[in-house]
C-alpha cells in the first residue's frame, strides 16, 4: 500500500493547529508521522513492511498508541520488550493504491 503524503501532511497541520492537544502530544504525533513518511520513502513509498517501535521511535506510550489508532494500525507487544506499530490498515484518507 502506498502512503498518501499529502493527506498525512494535512493531519500534521490539524494537529499543529489544534487547541485541544498539548504541545508534547502535537510534537509526538508529528514526529511519528514524519518518521512514517521517512521510512515509506526509503521503501519506495510502500508502508506494508514499515514498522515503528516503542520506546525507540517514541518515548510516550500514549502518543504512540494514539498515532496507531489514528492510522488504524496494529500495536503489538514485542518479545524483547516495548511495542511496535505495524499492519498499517491506514484510514482511507491516508492510503492510496
């Protein structure tokens, strides 16, 4: 599945302008989305095998799981500790064929 960079950028704008999110939550969501975009670009815009890790990629578990929920992705516990986001089911606005 290809990532829709424009729509993910729209999410970033929404988060940045939101009065209901704390600055740390805004920064965390934007950082995770930037990381997702970076890893997708490294993978020819495909996200099927892209994984984000907690705590390596995000030190706040609530932000990590919120991002997964927004992206409709799966969060699983890793055997070595922590968690990972994979299985990007992306909400329909963020994916393209």
